[in-house]
C-alpha cells in the first residue's frame, strides 16, 4: 500500500498497523485503509474507535452478524471441552452436525471440510470418482463443465477453469478436464457435455462477478439437462447459500435440488472455517476410507458451531429477514439506474451495482462509502457488491442507500 492510499485523517495507530501488515504479510489483497478491532451485529469498530456498517460480511461468512451470541456461546463451551481429535476417531459433536446438515439439505450424507475451496475440490473429486465407478467413464477421461465468469476458489485446480487473468497469470500449467460454457446459456451447456462429462459445476448466483444471476428458468433447465444426460448437477452455494439470497439455498428460488450441494463461509458463522458437501448415497458412497480426508475436517469445534448454524437456519427467520433487506435495497437502488448506475441486481440481502465508468470506479465508490462509515467491496472495475449481515436493521439499510445516493449525486 502506498502513502497515497492513506487518507489525511488516517491516525498514526492505523498507519502503523497498515505499515506492519504490509511489511510482513504477503500482498495478495488490496484492502481499504481501515484497521478493524471489534464487531457486534452489523457493525465493526476500528482501532481508533470509529464505527462502520459492515456491508461485506466477510463475503457472506458473517450472515448472522459479528459476535453472534448463540454462536459465540457454543464456541466458548466447546473450546473448553474438545477441539480436535482427527477423523482417526469418532467425536461426540460430528454425529449431530452430520445429521442436522443432512436434514437441512435433504441429502443422505455430508462430507465435512474446512474452507470453501476445499469443499469445491472435494466435489470435483467425488464427481470424478462417481463418473468412473458409477457412470462408467473411461479411466482418466472425466470432464466437468464449468461456467464463464465463475469463482470457486484459488487452488491450482480451481483456477484451471477460471477466466480471470489476475487469478491465473503465472500459475500454469493447469489441471485438465474442464471446459467452460456461457453462464445462463442452457444450449451452450448442453453443447459442452459429451460422454466423458461427469458434472456441471456452477454458482446459482455469481457473487465474485458482482451478484450476477442467470435468466429465470436456467436452473430448472440445467436440472433437467443433467438428469437427461446422466451428469451430476453440482451447486456451489458457498456464498449464495445459508439464507443470503432470502432462501436457505439460492437453488430454492427455482425449486431445484442439485446432486451435490457445496457449502462453506456462513456454515462456520464467521467464527471458524467450516465447509461441507452434501449428496445422496448413490454419489457419496464412492468415498471410501483413505480416498479423501482432512486433519481438521469435522472436528468437534467446527461441528458444534455448524450444528448451531443449522438450528438457526431451520427457524427461517434469517431467510425472511434477507428477503426484507433485499426489498429495501431494491426500492432504494432501482431509481438510481440512469442516475449514476448502469444496472442493479438484488437477490435477498445481496446486491451488485454497476456504476457508470465515466463517473467513478468501484474502488472509488468503496473509498467514498468508507469515508461515510460504510464498508463494501468493489469487483471488476466499476462494480460494487453489498452483503450486509442479516441482522442489519432497516435504519442500517437506509444508511447504505442514502450514502450511495449522495455519492452518485456528487455529495
């Protein structure tokens, strides 16, 4: 970070934290110049005591807010009992978590991991193994169809099917076995499937792309196509799932059930990394002892937190609140199209806005919001996405809408 990135009002304490971080931590992010120290609900506080409305929510990992009392209580209790056994042994918390998450997804089994990228990698491995052992694809030939504009993580395998030059530059050679189709184009997906195809991996809503949604009916058509062609439908619900879109899963908006759910982020409540895939026996049974694993996957602390997350989701209040937040955001942002905004996309408590590039970049909008006490994140030029915690109040959302309105008006 250069000196020009720091505003004139940046305190010595903030500047010192930033300088030390930049000195000793790799520069794989370009953060806004704010140093956060505390969080409660939808709000965070920096080292100087200034409050900010968090409209990123840890890329939807904090759907239930910062320092959620229920989740913190469960984590504290489990920290004092048992945190890790490895899967070499059973533990008394994984059983309840596995049962609860299977019930939430409507699937027979789950396979717990840690990060979202690990869950995606797991889904890829399960899909390939299913393709060889169940579908009968010749050894070494399994292919997976992915979508243009996708974001599923940053491992070497995952970036192999990314079309983001920043994410891929300098990391070749890449893993083979993937082909991309235009997002939302069912004919393009159908053309990409052949006898070697074992799965179609997709995001019901492309979050990193700026909350991009496919045309209405695409998910239903994709479900029908995968069934017809004997291909697994694999839904990456890491960001879109667990109440963010106003439903438990974004696939629920079209009453579609994929063969594999991929989950992460909010599954750990913003407290601890928890991820998993969920599938029925005919898919998951290809996994056998020693064929896949994780030292921390399914550990007691993760399982305790994940079980409470499922319990909160089963109440339905967070899904309902996300829908209410979305209605308020839509009503506030839609009139701004043609008045500084080129497009607005809202699904539940998740919104992407495309700013007129002649007016400002997404980074400039994010910096202007930060100056007004609101934290958000730009993506892809003049696009900014908003994902406030689902505990945000009507006044919080009104603050966001008014700030964006004022900035676009030059205020």
